[in-house]
C-alpha cells in the first residue's frame, strides 16, 4: 500500500497568504523526504481559506526542491479554461517534472469560481467531459490540428495558419507517453462518474470527507466500468483519502486531532460541513440519503471521519477501514493548516516511518 498526500488546502481566513503558501510548499517537500508516493494539490479562485489558485503553478515551484514524489493536480478544474491551455500547460509541467506529474481532473465545484468566470449557469459537468476529450485528442494528434468532436463546444484548429517547417501550429505533447496518469476525485456515493473512469483507464481518488461506509460503492462502480470494456480492475489504481493525525501520546492525539477549540481538524470539518450544506451536497456525510440535514452534526462528522491516535491506534483504524473497503492501492493523507507546525510535521513522520510499515506488514504487502 502506497502513502500519498492531498491538500485542498484549508487555512484560517485570518492567516497571511504568503506564509501559508510557504507552509504548503514545506509540507510537500517533507512528504518527498519521507517517501510519500504523490502529492495532490487543490485549486480555487475565490476562496479565502482554500488559497492555491493554480495547482500547476504551485507544483512547478516544487519540482527542483523534490526528488521522487509525483506532483499531482488535485484537481485541475477543466471548466475554468480552454482545453488548449490546460493541455499545453500540463504537457509543459510534465516535461519540467520529467514524468513526475499526475493529471488530476474535475469540473470545478465552487460556484463562486463559476460566477466569477461567467459560467455559473452553464453545465460544468458537460464542459468537463468535452474538455477532457479534446485534451486527449490534442495529445494524440499531430499538427496541423482540426479537432471537431460531435456535440463538443471546443473546436481546435491550426490548419489555416500552420507552418510545419517553422514549427508553427504545433501543440505540445507530455513527457510521459502516451499521457500522464489521469486521476479523478470522487465524492458522491455510487458515483456514475467512477464507471466512466473505469471505461477510460482513469483512476479514482475517493474523497476524505465521504463516510467510509460509502467507499465500497466507488470500487464496485470502477470495477463495473472496467468490466464493460473487457478489463479487470486492479486495486492498486484506487486511492482512498482519509483525515489522519498521529501523535506520540493519546492526550495530544485527542486534543489536536479532535477536541481542542483550536484544532485544525475541527476547523477543517467546520468549513467543509458548512460548504457542503450550502451547496446541497451534504449527502456525502449522511448515513442514509433520507437522513435529515439537521442530524449531520460537526461532532458526528468528526467522530466518523477523523482518524487520530498513537501509532498503534492509527494502524488499527486503517486496518479496520480496509476491512470495510476491501483492498486499495494508496492511503492518501489529508493535509491540514499548521496551527502547530511541529505537531503537523511529527504526524507525517510517524505516519510514514511507523504507521505504514506496520500496516504493510499486517496486510502482507510492501
């Protein structure tokens, strides 16, 4: 089982942006030193808490300061820009990283981003589907381009202005051939999008704020998509994100990871709960689809979604999670704001150096 990292990130609105960007970079650099397999970085344009506006730009700053960790958009919001721009920027980043790049994709869920871009009333899921089709065509084809897919708003042509002898009219291809790994973050229980991922050999990352009981539905749907194209789903391609805090003692684990008023985990889920309620997506935190919204409380969410404890306790909780989900290839550690940088870093060290070796030994995998 691999160990990955994911951050949206979520910082306190009072915090200095310059400082939090430094901390977000330092966290990924530490993850690299600790042997994390990959780091997924989210992006939003209009959120004072989730402060990385371009995951690709942020990741580019990390290439020379990291050695082995794969750098992943988590996600690139495909409704926010023309697919020519996204395909070209992703290809360039893949070359800068010499293949240490993972292309995480989504439509872009934040409505204030959509309003600012003038696309609030458009079908962003359809824009997403059309954009990824065009991006893949750009990476498959050679210049001059004449991409005009059925029922797709994005038309890409350089046929009228191409000058091959000068290299004019060419669009860049990625470093990895035929393309980087493509990962989609999955939020909804029984998501039909996961079926589509299986059909297209995209890989699912199950969100850390989805209740564990719904995670098996993601694998079942991914396997269904694979089977529909005559392939067998491989658990190594499934990433499961969870919110984890590891401490040297139970008191610190319970305080910083759960109960203290200044806990970044408490602040994180207070934000997420409010945002999901506002966007009418609270179903991801419900035990049953008919459960009233009023029954989804911050205490209940914290009890179900935050794994916290000493090394052995966290090992037991991850193994219990795996009993619920079945086999998966990567546990993705969700990053929090550095209310206490020493505790945040210590948790990552304990996770990488003590928790994961014990988990791997218990399941018999390296």
